[in-house]
């Protein structure tokens, strides 16, 4: 009686197992690649913020030019002018009250005549964007914010609204503002702590660091710019102040 040795059984089994593997591969759907999963994922959508305004998450990763297109005459003029003074992350720590915050401080200046702004300043008409370096795109974006008038720069205290209901900016003086970036406006994969980080982290080149854009619109700004123009031309002036922390290519602005 013929009896197959163990070696013979192994030789016979190899083709059978191979056939089973091929059959399984042909009848079993392949798992999706990571690229297919990303392509199938829904794009991020803008969402309302609990503190007011909208998180512009649809712009996350979009490599757009940091200065928006002008929407009227004199938007680049220095009268009036919006100037960034400081910005960054602050964590009070476990022993002090308050939550971690990312705040931007700016100043409004005029040169030849007073500017009057209703309080709250630019209510619901402030936009804040943080752009990553080297074409990374937007790291955080929010629109519909409101600026707070403060008595000083970093960690300044909010000022009481004048009895007139308006803040006055005199020539040679400045109105100090604080704008807080809500955590919900930070793009996925980032946090309030690291949206301002440079790449590489320890660098002496400003081009390696994020660019911040702050815009503020108010009808009083258009009226101020059109103050010396004919009435028929008043609507052609921009109602917006724009400041950008760094514009690397001046030929495009």
C-alpha cells in the first residue's frame, strides 16, 4: 500500500494553498487606499461659533494670498490705518482664572482729523486669518468677530463705552483693539498653541513663520475717506481697514 511521505504531502499542499489564496484574492474587495479615503471625505464646512461669528473651516489648507482683494478706493491708504501691535497665545495656567487664549492686538490711527467709531467697534465685522508658511495654507480663520477697545497693549483692560456711544480717534492718537480668535476657528490638526509656530521652529527667517491678516469694516471708515470727495464718489471708497503681519512679495500688492 502506497504511503506518501511528509515531504510529498508538503509538495502537494503548496499548489492547493496557492490556488486558495488566488481565489480569495479574486473574490474579496481590496481595502481602500488612504488617498481614496481622503478623496471620499467630505470637505470641511464653515460652522457658527458659540461666541458669535463663523469659523471659516472651508478655507483650511487653502494657499490664498494673505491680503484680500480691495473692495473700494483708498483701502491701502494710511489715513485711517490699522496696525498690528502684537499677537500670540496665552495660558494663565492652573493657578489663575481664565482659559487659554489666542489674541491679536492692533491700533487704529488717523493723521489729519478725528475718526468716530460706534461701539462696539466693527460689531460682527472683523475677520481674522492665520496662514502657514511655505504654501501650507490657512491654519485658522474666523469672520463675524467684534473688536474690544482696551486701555493698553497685551492683556489690556476693556474700556467703558463713552456716553456718546462712540469712540473717538484723534490725529496723533490711537485706538487700541483686542480681537480673540475662537478655538473653534482653528483647522483640524492644529491648536491655539501651535498655529503661530514657525517651520522650522527655531528660525531667524520671517518667511518661515505664519502670516496673520486682520480686517475690520465700518461705515464710518468709508465716510471718513470720502470726507473730502464729491458726494457722487462717496460709495466708491472702501469701508474696510486691512493689516497683514508680513507680505513677502511686495510686487503683488
